[in-house]
């Protein structure tokens, strides 16, 4: 059956085609090399990494961008988390997005935006309620992410409040959400 991703193809510049695709096991080495190049060795010290470590991404929410030759030039993954608790004491299920990265040689061609829009569409289709991330508001606000929605939530480690952003996929999903983000996704075998 065709998925949202099957139909997400973007033409960014004349004669240059990028495809947004589901990540496969064959992409893992290229994705890790890309992240090392783009984000540097300190990327594993981030608070977000504590949530990702030892877990697999949420079902269907590990995406790559490929160039015309099939090489991985961009990556984004989303992770299942509990985003604190609601006023009624129930844990709130959500997604944590990251890392998002695009190969330096291909920056500014719309690949990051295409990855973000595909990830949001797929999360919506899979009935998730909200997405959180830590990143530059100046970049992520264009996709609907704002700090206000995450104001009573905290990451499990140092983070900058102004960079802790959220997008509700279902209106009011994070209303009253307060507490720490903890991983809830499937553990790595
Ligand atoms: C941020 C990143 C994913 C953007 O990818 P991209 O493919 O270049 O993005 P797009 O082509 O879709 O968008 C480019 C636009 O975003 C803007 N932009 C890029 N990074 C930005 C930032 N940190 N803050 C504000 N705007 C930013 C560019 O100036 C450009 O603006 P324009 O459209 O007005 O010219 C990429 O630059 C990257 O991998 N950076 C290093 C890793 C990183 O910071 N990841 C995000 C944190 S998890």
C-alpha cells in the first residue's frame, strides 16, 4: 500500500532531484557518517541523546533524503516519549524529533524542509498527538514549532528553554503537560 512517503518527491533545482524515503538498514552507516560530519563528535553528549540511546525510532519515522544517485544526503528520526503527565495524571505520549541533518554540500536546497514536512505528515498519518524537539526556533517556527507549547516540560539534562519547541498534531494535546521527557519507545534488541 502506498504511504505518504511514497508520494513525497521534491524537485528543488533544475536537473536536481531529491527523494525523501524510509530509512533502511543499508542506510545506517551512511547516516552515522553524515551525522559525524555535520554535527561533530559532541553530538552524542546532548540531552536528546539520553532519550534516544538504546531505543529504536518510532515505527515508520526514520527518514532519509537521497540524491539522484541514491546516496544519503539528509536524515531525520523521531522517537516515542512520554511528555510529562496531564492534569488528570495520565502520561502524555508524544514524539521527540532529532537529529535533523543535511549534508553541507546540499544545504539550502530545501532538503531539510522536505524532511521536516514528510516527518510531520507521516507522524500525523500515524495518529501521533505532538512532536517535541530541541533546536533553533528561527528555523523550526516555519514548521509550526514553538517554545510556548513545551513551557512546563523539561529534558533529562541541560537544555536551553528557548530552543525546546513543540508542535501539536492534535489541538490541545500538550495542554497542561508538565514534567520530564522520558523514552517510551521499543528498546534495541
Ligand atoms: C538546519 C539544516 C537541517 C537545514 O537544512 P537545509 O536543507 O539547508 O534547509 P532548507 O534548505 O530546507 O532551508 C534553508 C533555509 O533555512 C535557513 N536556516 C538554516 N539553518 C537555520 C538556523 N539554524 N536558523 C535559522 N534559519 C536557518 C537558511 O538560512 C535558509 O533560509 P532561506 O530559505 O530564507 O534561504 C542543515 O543546515 C543542517 O544540517 N545543519 C546542521 C545540523 C543542525 O543544526 N541540525 C538541526 C538541529 S537538530
